[in-house]
C-alpha cells in the first residue's frame, strides 16, 4: 500500500513542525521501526535511526540511552502499555512526539488479529501533557490538526473535518 493523501498531509505537517525546532542534519532517534515517513525525514536532511521492533515496554533502557539531538515518536505511545518508562529514561534533551487523540465519536483502535496493532491508550491532550510533565518534559510548542479523508463518506469522516485528530508537541527536559 502506498502513501495516502491523508498520510502525506500528516507527514507534511509533521515535517513543517519539526523544521521550526530542528536544524537539517540533526541526529534523530525515531521510536518505531522504519516506515514510509523515514525516507521523508532523510530527504528533509535529518539523520535518522529507527528502533528495530523491540518491545519498548520491556526493552527500553539501552534505546533510551542512545546519543542523539532529538528523539521523535510519531503515533507510538498509544501502542505502549507503559510509555512513562521510556519517556522518563530518554537521554536526549529534546523530544518531538505526536499522538492520535481520543475522539468521542470513535472507539479505541484495536486490531483483533495483531498483538502489537492496538491502542492501549487513547489520549486526551491533558492526559498526554500530564504524562510528559511527570516524566520530566516541558512542552515548548504544540499543534493540533484535523484529518479529513475525502475518500470516505459518513458522519465520522465529516466530523474529522472539524475535530482535531492529531496532537504534536516539541518538548525539552525541565
């Protein structure tokens, strides 16, 4: 499956947000395996290392100590049982992370056939902000954006034009 318009919109917004806070050439540790966004990071001039599919709930200590300019985490924390642990241990002083928001008109994502493709957390902004604060991070900038999908019709696709679906933050260590 190729990159959809909806995904590309999110990637473009993410790259624009990153560009406000990171210089090209910055060394990034991206939590999560290599994905369709990885080449776009590299094309924008960032040096990117991805995690290799480790269980970041259990195997986070070595990864957390990786030397980098910034850790990025795009739609990963909702898949962890305990995102607190890795957030607390990260060596980097900068973090850019995004999450899909809990929406009142949609159920939590739960793939019945894949043990890893589930959302253990459906964050509201204040919950994510509290998690970051408790793990030693201070939010310096943030944005919300909607995620309309013009290929679908119905009430939920219509609501996605008006209700923010994604929340991205730039943080520094307190």
